[in-house]
C-alpha cells in the first residue's frame, strides 16, 4: 500500500455540499465515493485533474486538468456528466483555475393549476483565479458578476451552500487577515472582516452560512465570526508555536452547537465546539475538555 500511495499521489480531495460523497483525484483519473459506506460510486481514468467539484449527489461535475496533457489544461473548466460519461460545456480562462465551487438554490413557485407548486433551481458556478473570481449561472453559463481580488496565489475561498445564507469568502488583503464576504445570490458585497494581523492561511463557512472561521499564517489562533453582523463570536488557541493551518471545516449540522475542525503541519487535528456560552469569547488549553479535542496521531487513508 505504501508503494502504491507514493507512486500515485493524491492531487485533490473534496467533499460535496452535504458531505454525502467525496472525490479523489490522482494522475490516472478520479473516483467518487459514498461517505457513509465508502462504496465506489464512479470512476474515470483519463488523465490527471487538480480540481473535481461535485454538485451534491447529481451527475454534474466541474473538473480542471493538471496540464499533463494538452486537452487537460489548468486554464480550462469542464462541466462533466457522469451519467453519459461526456463533457457538457467548457469554459476557457487566461490564467490557471485555482478553485471551483458549485451550488443550487431551490425556489417553490405557486401556480393556480392542478399542480400548485413548481420547483426551480438557481445554480451558481464560482471560478477562482489568482486576481479574479467569476460568478456564473450554471444553467445557462451566463456570467453574472466578476470580483476583482487581491493576489490569491493559493486560491483561498470558502462557499456556503445554504439556501438562505449563500456566501462566498475571499481574502481581502495580502498584508493582513482581512476577509471579503460576498452574497452570491444577491450579487453584492455583504461585509469585510478584519480577522487577523497576519495574512490568511485558511477560511471556512458553516453549512448554514452563520459562521466564518479563519486562521492566519501564524497558525496559533482560530477566530470565528458571525457572518450576519460581522462580529467575533469565538477565538480558539490552536497552540503556542506557529504552525501552518492546512484546512478548517465545520460539521455539516444545520443546528447549533457547531463543530469546527482544524488540521495543521503539527500533525494533529484540533476539534472545537461552538456550543458553549457566547459570552465566553475564547478557548484556552485549560478548557480543552469542554471545547477542544486534539488528536496527535496522523491518519491515513488508501484509495487504491
């Protein structure tokens, strides 16, 4: 297993919007698994991909090649149908695509007929480049808006798939940890949050769009803000010494208390609870039994 993993490294790993499935990509193609059972749901072997983004459990994927083949350029986004095994549409860009996010919002439309309600889906497709983020209607691929951003070399972004709080978070500065929060459905800026003194290393939005979590390049403090009011609700200390935060992730629960997990270069996973009194603004190692659980053990999964 070790030899297989080293010879076939994972290029990307991503969950879908409700965490019911996840995609894994290597230089040989990509696979989609069921999160609950680990069952292989779909497999495609035709080159290396750096982005495989799912739309819930539908047959629609947004995929971006790693550039190892001329047909799999990192500057070309392909909307792919797993049911037919064929591409639907392609979108070319001038620079490499760093992140892609998908969403859909369901509306019930009343009609005075035998069928009282009709369901329609308003989908959003977000494409993050180094200095621009594009917002599309993924049904028609009509461009709805363009956000000019500060240089975003890592493609940092967070997207909430909530029906009521559909927000996009992007870095707003290269010198400090400021976050731009954008309302994707209303196509307007919601707020800007000054979260850290150092530049951002990780961002995450809760699934219901209520909270945004951030970590800076220092990696010692994780802050959680209430999106609606742009106010700080929680501040968690990950550790005393600087560390690189690889990812932040909220639990998929739509109700409080929420759970926030952080992975870092220290080889540990920290799990924080947002379920305690909001007047208690910070969490230190002394209250670890109440709101923080740390696993110092590295976890490994094989997908071959």
